[in-house]
């Protein structure tokens, strides 16, 4: 029985796909092991959103070779689709598989005998038509379920359409079937993922459903306590979706809404499909329906032609918004994107300074959001995440809670009352039986 190990770089979507591919190996009789357990095969699922992700791929390959010098090393994922020849030239790589081939790697590389020269299976991205159902089972608490893949948008900084192809979706029937399968396990929460999740409903280029249709059906699935939407574009986050989540039985009040810039000038250069005024309206609508909702924001700093004034406009815009946290990305040039050819690049030192400022702002926003809810009761899903004798979990509105470890409460939804926020920015709760109120 050959041993296989997996390593995933990048987004939740990649994690869901790695998990699905790993189950294909196990069905064929391979034994899944940890990366350090001297496996016979390494499967490395790559990302290419930033230059740093590319460098990480090189490093993981070196580590794999150090751990198991004679193992078979296969590279899949976005980086593999964008630069298959470049990856095949990395010392120690045996195979590279693109977006159309990665789910067939067990068949394509049957036996996993190391070749004399690296093999490459990477079709043109236009050949990627199929939707492959994927979900992660990396712990018993939460699952990432892919409902959509690819993107038809053409943001000037992004390579994802080149790496994943056109927007396409799973059917509602198949997603419901998968959700019920997940519900038969110990999993309590499903996170819906995709490249452009709100664009759900396209099949073979035709729109057959809408995202609102999907979440209304999922809300009826018994056995799943929570559904969470991983990310949704502001122009696709309709009043109908917000109103539905506000009265939903299972969808939680947590929205992650990419902004990228608070400057209309930069949004136009980025070829985003909205202006900052629309973003404000989405935040105001969410808070009007769900005052306790958590709102996360993606933002890019150092985009070409972003002056200091443009950045400060973004900073003040975010500072004034009723949001809960930021995911900050430092712009990096990507080949075959319009932005890479734009004039007036921002110096790397300035990019780093702007990133640091927004990270500090994010910490302040998160702490302020947590402090707003001290004294309130929520439900927490406790995870098998133990540090210094404390277990951790998240409330429905994504407040991370720390409590004294109790094995009985792991993977359980319990009512708690937040009492304070500690120096690490974690919410603390009253730890008595009378406060841990059972359903």
C-alpha cells in the first residue's frame, strides 16, 4: 500500500478540492499520511494569487524531497495551470497537471513510477468545461463545499480566469445531495465556497439558477446547524439575499464582501464592477437587517497609480465603515494581466507601509466589533483547537471565543454569554454550567 501526502496552498476552494482528490486516492487503496511521514507520493495543490504563493510552491517541493528523496511529486492547482512548463523545471517535480486534469490524476499517473523526465498534462484553459463536486473533511466541525468554479469577470489584477476557466456551477440537486451526505457525518457547519460564489447558477454558459435559489433550498437541509457564505461580490449581494439570511433558520449573519479599494479611481483601474457608493449601500443594508452581523472586507494596497492620497481615501473609507475585519493583500504583478503593464507602479517599501497601516486598522475594527457584543448571548461551535488549556470556537457572527477546555463541548453548539475581550483579542465567556446554556 503506497502512502500519499497532500499539501495545499491558497484558498478554501483549494482545500475542498484537495480533500476530494485525497478521497479518490483512498478509494483506490492508497494510504493517506502526514507530509512528514515519508510518503511515497506527494500531491501539492498550488495557488497563484500572489508572487509569494509561487515561491511557497518551490519551497514545499524542496521540503518534500528532503523528507522522502525517492517519492513521486505531482503539482496541481492554479500555478500548475498558468505555468506548467516552468513548474516542470523545478528540481524534484515528476508531474504537472492542469485544471482539466487534476481530478483524474490517479488514473493519469497510475502506479506513480517516477519518470525519467517530468510529465505535463495541462490543456488550454478553454478546455475546462466540467464542474467537479468538491468538499473538505479536514475536521469534524466544519466543511468547505464548492458550489461554483471559474470566473467571467476580468479584473485587471487577477489571473484566476486564466487558471480556473469560465464561471460554472453544480446543480442544486447535486449540492443538496452532497449537503445531506455531509449532514450524515459529525459536521455541524458548511461553508459555501467558489471563485465567484454569488455568480452561482451558470451551466454550459447559460443561467439556470440563482444563488438565492440555492441558499433557500439549503436552508431546509436537516442535520446541518449552520451554513456560512465564504465570500460574495458586492454587486451580486442583493437585498433579497441579505433579507433571506436575516430570517434564515441556518444561514449565519456573516458576510465577507471584497472591496479591493475605497477609491473610485482605483476601482475603475482594477475593472471592478461597482463603485464605493454601492459598497456603502451593501454595508448599510446588512446592518439595517442584522445589526450584529459580521462583515469582512478584502482590500488590495499598492495597486499601480495608487497615490498616497488614493490610499488615504481608502483608509478613511474603511475607517468610517461599520465593518468587522480586513483581509489585506499587497499588490504583486502577475504575468498576463492588464495591471502588470500599467504605469506608475508603487514602490515595494510604500506597499509594505500601506499594508501595515491597514493591518493595524483591521485589529482595531475587530476588537471594536467584539467589544460591541460583550454581555450578549450567542451560540458557539467549539472546535478541537486547544491552546494553553483553552478551547476555541466561533459564534454565528464570527466572534472567536476562548473557554476553559471541556472535551464534552467539542463540536457542540452551546449558548454562551461574552463577558470580556482579552489582551489577545479573543472573547472570553463565563465558564460555569449555569452560563453554558444548553439548547
